[in-house]
């Protein structure tokens, strides 16, 4: 052990070395999320050109060799010599952290990019990058490897008249050790979102990985929404019944802060869906823009309710959660100097934004509702129904609480709790039926694993009011066991008793249905549990294969076929056992395959595309039959159970 601590021990990392040394500091992780963040950083540069009014078309290509190419028709990264570095401006932005056109306040009024680290970080974490810039009738090309220039800037004449930039990069597999394969759906979701947030910009997404696609031609999707976030709300509500056909739309600018809001209430929705964005970044943890929106909605609707005699003197005001019931809203703000807070940097902190949103939305919303009194009355009536339902739910909760006190037991009797009292190390398996519960209880590690068996299928809360939820024994057991408290305001994450909530159901249609009902409960009842990464799905094996004294477990039909075809001799004797349910598995088998942290596989539920998730839950679990039938007819022939893991 070294005892002297001197200047020799102080390590100075130059250039892009810090990024390669600590990549997680710059892109969040070196897993799939960080990998996809590389694409977002490059695309954000092109979107910033669009925000500045210089770019209309952005193309993203996933190439067969694993690289990504992003092109745009913007002004092109400057290529003249930089006065400070003595290198070209292109080489400077590619190799120097925090170098770019977004810091002088003139080139870009507002810009996206979550961490502001930009393309230099992409360069540092790629095996190679090739940059091409078209400016002034010339094409400028330079190649980099792991952040270091491998060629001088090559300048050649070109017939191309448009300016623009093309960045091609191959992620470094020594950094991204989990995977370097991009997921089409993940990228498509973000690109579609960007197109909604930037009306009129055309984003084309090309997947050229023919071998992976098992196709003869590339997959191409183009996103362009001239209606912007109004079209976004229409997309989310297309399978619902809106109270007013046309979105209420607010657009304005004050103190260089641009605000866009689209609002639409629906009759057949019983929760709200508010999406907030700041400089194109999804603010999943909220912030001052969403606070301003909620405040002005509550104040305006209560004022109108009294003006229209829907609330009498002496009546208490409607709560914000009642007014927002059935509301789908998108708010997008563009702030010159955004301040992000929180662990994930996804909460807007600029205090001035709250008042700007409040005043702009208040003016437009009041005017709209004054000219559309029938819409105002319908929204207020829905809010009053929500208030009355909440009162009924409160009375049902009080009955449950009194019953719990009389029974002198706050935890459900069927819960087999763990001995640990530290939520961060504790986990609970929610299993279907007493048979699976018995195997799980015997096979678990009692130190940190709790088991809660549920009988049959729980309520579909997409179709149920709160009063029925609190009267349902299975749901009440779930709420109490997890320490969830009451929906909405009373939920306190510090009261959560387990930080891993694992859904463990049979690998059949009924099991998939129960899992979907549970996911609907968590998504609609306590969405924060999903957003904060507490919900998981267990992956029990489908088959046990025995050959001589050896045995193998397979978790899919494809895995079974690969094992038999590639691992066993042609005439080998073996037996296959298909597990029809968890109850068929011995406790030791369940532990070895599904519950042992050393050997199990868990799927963490993560909602990247909140709008699409909300739409799918509405279609599959809602009251309306026609959209569900259309969904099944469209997707049914090619769906399998594995794809139904929402």
C-alpha cells in the first residue's frame, strides 16, 4: 500500500482521455441506454440546426457493419482555422470537450443535448468516426480513431450545391461491452418524438442491416409532422373519445423562452397523461414548466366552474388531479440557458419558466373556453365526477383501514415476508396461485426475498373506479404488502418496502394476461414505480432437457432448437420436459433458474416511449372493443407471447 501522496499521484487526463476513462459520467452508462445516447447526441446537432432555421431534412442510417450515419442539410460544421486551437473548427469540435457553436449565444438561440457534451464524446467512444462537411462548393473529410485524428482535413471540390454535415461512427466494443447492436424500436421512438417536437422537420430512418432484418431491402420510415405537438396529442388519443375534437393549442414567447402546449380531454380516460419537454429533452421528473401548467389548469378551471355556477359558494375547489382526469397534454419549452436538476438531469429547474407558462396558457385557455362553453361544461362535469369518485374511494379506504386495525394486522396474511428491513436489498415476488407460491416460498432466500401469492386474475383497473379498487381483496393485499399507500398524493417512495418488485407468472396465455393486468395496475396506479425502475419480470424456463446425467434449461423455443441441433449428436437420446406452470417446478429448480441472483434473468420494465405505452394500454385494456379488434387483426398473426411483454 502506498503511504506517500504527492504530485506524482495526480493524474492529468488530456483531450478526450477523461471520456474513455469514465464514459458513464458523459453518457449515463455503457449499456444499451448509453449506446443509443451516441446517436441522440449526433442527431441533436442536426435538430439544433433545424431549430435555428437552417435544416429541413435529417437522415439516419443503421449500416450493415454496425456503424451509424447521420446526415443533414444544415450549414455544415465550420472548417476554417480556429483562432484558439490553431486547428480547423471541425477538428476542434470533434476533439475538444465543450467546444461548439452553442456557447456563444449567437449561433444557436436554444439547443438540445442532455449533457451538452456533444459530438466529441461520440468521437471518444467510437472505434472510428468519419466526418464529411459540404460548404461553399467543397467537401471536407476527416477520419478519427478512438478520438484521435488519423488524417488531415481533406478538401475536394464537389458538384453538390447544398451545404450539410454527415457523421458516420462505429461504437467501440471495448467501451460498450454489453452490446454494440442498435435497437430499431428504441431509436425510432426517439426520432418520431423529435419530429413531433419540431414541426416541419423531416426525419428519415433507414435500417440497412439486411442480414439482421432477414430482408432483401432496407427498412425505411419517415417522420414529418407539420402540426407538431398537436399531432402528437392526436396520435396518443386516436383510440379514445375526445370531449373536444380539436386540440387546445398555445404557442408564445416571453423573455426568449418559447412555449408550446397542446391539450385535449377525453371522456373514456380516467387518468392524465402529461408529457413535458425542455429543449427537446423529455423531462420525466417534471420541473417548473409542468408545475406552471398544472397550476394554471387548476386555477382557470375552478374560476370557470364558479363563474358558470358549477361550484356554489361554500364548495371547496376541485383538486388538480380531478381537473386533469382524462387530459392528454404535451408541453414543450425552449429555454436559452436550461438548468436541469436531479440524478438523471431530467427535471427542469429554471424558476422563470413557471410564470411564463402560467401567463401564456392562462390567456389562451380562458379565451378558448369562453368561446366554447359546451367544452368548458363537459370538462368541469368530468372533474366533478372525478371528485365524487375520489370521495367514494376515500370512504372505501377508511373502511379498509378500520378493518385492518380491527384485525390488528397491517400486512396480508398470505405474504411470506423476508427478514431484511432494508428496502434497497429486499425484493418481492408476486406469483399467481398457491401452488407456485408454495414452491417459491420453499425455494427462496428468506433473508431478502418475500413472496406474495395472488388468487386468479386481479381487477383490470383501466375499466375500474377507485372505490372498487380499494374494496378488492387481491389489490388491497398488493397495495398493503408493497407499502404503496394511496394513489396519487399519498404515495411516498420512501415507504416502499421492496426496491425490486418481480412479477413471476406462468409462461402461458393466462400467465401473460395476469402479468399484463399487474403492469396495467402499476402503470395507472403508481406510474412512479415503473419510471424509477422498481418493476421487473421474472424469466422462468420453458423446458428442462435431460441427456444422460446432464440437464439443461431452455427459456424459449429457439433456445431449445439451437441446443438440440448444435449441441447434441445426431442420434442422441434425450428427454424434454415442458413446464406448464411454476407449480410444476421443484423449489430447488425454481431457485436455480428463476430466483437465484447469480443465475437468473430479470427483465426491468422501462418505458422509453410513454406516448406509445399509454396508447397500447388504452387499446388492450380499455372499454372500446373496435380498436382492440383492429390491433389484434393487424398484429395477431405475427405476435408471440414473448412479444407481449409490454
